[in-house]
């Protein structure tokens, strides 16, 4: 991360989050940067263990001012009014801490999960407002910001418009993002599946993967309708440097490549997928199968 980066991590579980945050903090300490971590007690405990395993004494780093630890809920309460973040109070409370950290003359890195506390409490609008306040503060002060949400908290079609707003407020979206939908085996299902995947990739700000993902999804969904003749489920996920699309149907028949003439109007789907994919494959699942494709993000 570079100064003024604002990255959001959608994490699967606490172990994944602690691993990511500890790596972020360890890199900062070794680079001589100052870290401001606004975290929950549970995640601070995990950070203590991870840094200790790396040979770093977190308490000693706090004593020297290299790391500044703030309790997320307590800090949030100091600038919230009726459950809503107050801009001027946020600048005083949080901006004051970052300003103090910057007096060392070293770059400042911030980890914060106050937004996640608001989201998990059902205050989604307040979480989005706080993300905007962080960006406003970054126009006045120089720091990088790493925040995180549990992927399960932001999953689901009903969350998609708000999650899209969150993603647009960040310079990058990382970690695990995944969603699924089941379709009936009708002619219009392929188009609906393609729109489903495209909508979620747009939500996650993965615009560069949309064209290839659209083609792959349309091909896999069409095959499920035409050949499997069964309901099918589409799963799309973003993991680190790949977008993964998987289609589950209820036919045991595995796909097979075949030679086609130059004038044939079908039969080129697997060849197209092979050219677009980093990797792809088929796994048997019960009486059916899953065809999966991994694309570059």
C-alpha cells in the first residue's frame, strides 16, 4: 500500500483477518512506519499472538509509539451522535491521533474496523458515511488505510447496492467475495446468469474481469440449459488475484472438447474457455458436476 491508498478486505473468518492485519503491521514496523490500529479486543489479541510468533513485542511497540492501539467501539462512541458519525468530531478524535502519529516524521498506516461494527449492527448508512469521512480526512493528512468487513456480513443480493457504494469508496477491494444464485433451465437463464455475474463484479469494482467473465458465464449457463436440462447454480467469487466462476448442474455427463468445422455455429465453448482461463476444470458432485473457471482479476 502507498500513501492515501484506502483498501477494503472482505474476509472469510477471524483467522484470515488477523493474518492480513498482522502482515500489514509487521511490514510497517520493519519499514519504520507508525501504525494506528482501531480494532476490537478479539482482533488485538490475535494480533498480539501473530506478532509474537514473528518475534515482535507488540507491547514494546506501543510503548515506543510505533503502534497506537485504539478500541474500535470506544473510539466510535467518541464521535457518534445518535448512532451516526459526526464529521467535525471524527476529525478531532481520529484526525488528532493520526496527526500525532505523523509528528514522528514517518509514514502512517491505519487499520480500522469501526465501519464493520456499524455495518454488523445494522447501521449500514452510518458505515458508508464513516467511509466517506475517512476519505475526507485523507485529503487533509497523508496515511494509508486498511479496513475490513466479514464477507458473510455483506453477502446477499439485498446488500449489493450498499456494498457497491462501499467498494466505490475504496482504491482496491481484496480478499474473499462470493455469492451464488440458482436458475431454472429455461432459454433466458443464460442471459440472466451473465447479468448476475456482471452485476456482482461491478459491485466489487472488478471491471477489468467483466468481459471475460461474461463470456464464460454465458457459455457455462447455456451448456447447463441445453445439455444438462436441469436447474443450475452459478457461484462467482473474487479471491486474491483471480475471479472464479463455477456452475453446478445435475447431469453426470462431463463436458468434452470436439473438433468443429469452420462453418459450425456451436461446439467452440470449451476452446474459448481454455483460451480465456488461467485454469479450469470439472469436479463430480453427487449425481451432478461442477465446472469451474479461474480468470485473472
